[in-house]
C-alpha cells in the first residue's frame, strides 16, 4: 500500500521480534463465565493446538490500537466541501493519540485541508479544552494519493478508556472519485459545511451520517499497554443486529472485560458486513486482509478469526467446507508467521434464516468439527455452543436472536464476549495484572 510516512509494517515487525514465546497451551473456550482470573491449566481441554503465546510482562513500546474500522468504498459521498466529524469508541486510554486516514479506494487524490481530534462530550460536541489539531509531518494539510493512506503526527490528548473521540476531517472541495469509508458503522457521526474542524460546539454539524469517512484507525500512546487484540470478521463482528450508538458489538464487550481485569490490551474491530474468507465480494477476502487489517496494527499480539459463514451463504449452493477449513488453516499459519497468537471462532447456527438449508448446516458442522479438533488454531472460542438453543441446536437461542436468525441481538453479543476465556485469549497461564 502506498503511504506518505512510515506506516505500521516496521512497527509490527519490531514487536514480533520482541515477543517472548511462552509455553504451549492446549485448551478450548468452553467456559462461559466471566471469571477474568481463571488460570488456563496446562493441557486443559482439547480444542486448541500448541502455538504462539504472548509475553507475560512485555510492553508494546508505547503504542497500541484503541479503535479501528476496515475501509470500504462508496460512490461519491457528500463529504467534499464539508467537515466530517467521526465519532469513535475507545477500548484503551492513553496520553497521546494518532490517527490513520485512508484513500484506499479513491480514484483521485484526497486533499485533507485540516483535521482535529477531541474527546466527545455527546453527539458532535467536544469536551471544552480537549480539541487538538492533527498535523501531518508538521503540516496542517496534506494530499493522499489514490490507494494510499497517511498516519497523523501524535497529538497530546488525555484519551479516556471506554470513551468517545471526535476525529474531524475537512475535505475542501467536492471530488469525482470514490470515497473510502466504513459504511455500516452503527454509530452516528456528523457533517458540517465548510471547515469546522476547530469547532468544539456541535451547532454546525447538522447532517448525520451512519458511516465513518476516511478514518481507519486511532492509536494511543500508553506505556503500560501490553498489546492489541484484533478481531477479523464479517457482520457478526461488525455488530449487525446490535443497537446503534450503544457500542454493543462483541468486541466492545470483550474490551470491557479486558479493562475490568486490568489486562492492558486494546481491542480493535476489523469486521466487514458480508465479508467472505476465500473470495472478494463485500470487501477483499479475509485471506487478503491479514497484513493491512491485522498484522500492521500497532502492538498486534492476538488475532481472533471469525469468518466462514458467508462462504456458505454467498452465493447460494456453492458451499465447500473443505475449502473453508483449508482457508482458515492458511490464515492461521500466516498469522503465526507474523508473530500473532491465533484464536478461531466456530460458526453459529442459522436455521430459520432465508438461506438456511440442511446441506449448508451440514457444511457448518463439518467446519466446526475441524475447528474444535484443535488442528487449525492456537485456541478456540466456541460461539456456536455459547449461542445455540439447547432444545433446537441448529437455531440461535431466542434470547440471543436479533430476529433474522443469523445475527445476535445485544444480549447475544454480550454472551459471545463472555464465552471467551481471557487467559486463553491472551495466552497467559498466570498473568500479572497492571
């Protein structure tokens, strides 16, 4: 990918070289309770394979991911001549913030006139005194070439954990090219006419939007941070079926648990609704997203792979469970080669969905059997077991079903996060708390 300053690749490589490889843990994620202090006994369970574990007391060098969104593309959006105030939810706090802006899908140069970052007070309003300019190699404006991205200079800002930030980007003139954005944010952001990047007040931001424009990552400097957990997934990770503006994706709940247990990890969400593992479609395939969306995230230590259901559903009648399993295995092996601990999720039931068929469900079971056998991932989180109806295991439990019989509701996403054994996720048998 083109870039105008050193990106994440070198940083991720240095982190990988400093990882202390701990003892292998063979375990499953079948414990559904939220006990953050549970130790993973050596040899417990059968669902994981010996593999990479993360260092128990090694910091990340100061930078970790607090938020991210996988970039997508749209036709010309009403951003030119406007300030876009992106509202994002933090998973980890810090003393400085650094943003990434993307023109990945742009067909023309992206001219950034000015950008700012602030702590959100609610809606489009900033906490008084928190607004900071974002510079790019010391400059207020910058041009990002088509296909490129740029990382802003660190901005001194007391970033709250479990809070919201406002990242505002002013694009001076309407362009005729494709806009890079994350369309299904499930978070309201705002647009204002003209350059309103320095406005702490919300009055000018009269146009709401359900997409994040240009912004793909926010990192924080936190010397106590121990790493970043990256979730690579589809709509089930993107939060489809959850209540907008409430931060109730399973990754949000996972971040809550990691904070409560003082694990010191940020959680970033790289879900794309409709995404497939094997083939491009709605976004590039999961296989092709590993470096950009996972390995290049600052402090990346753990990847949770939750992909495969759309390979069964899209297009209908093309399900190949052996190919999906092979794809998951390939993705896991490539992740390990980049120094990541690899956690895989089973595929959840979907009987009652319009695309359900017994043949597709048999394919799902075949994939889940391979995942649970422990030959694919370092550890397994069993979302299927956590959310299925015990009396009708081919269906989501009614208490967790959003109504379409495929996507969970808010309670379902919380259940997913609580099915994760945190000590196994991180790969530490006796983790020292911060």
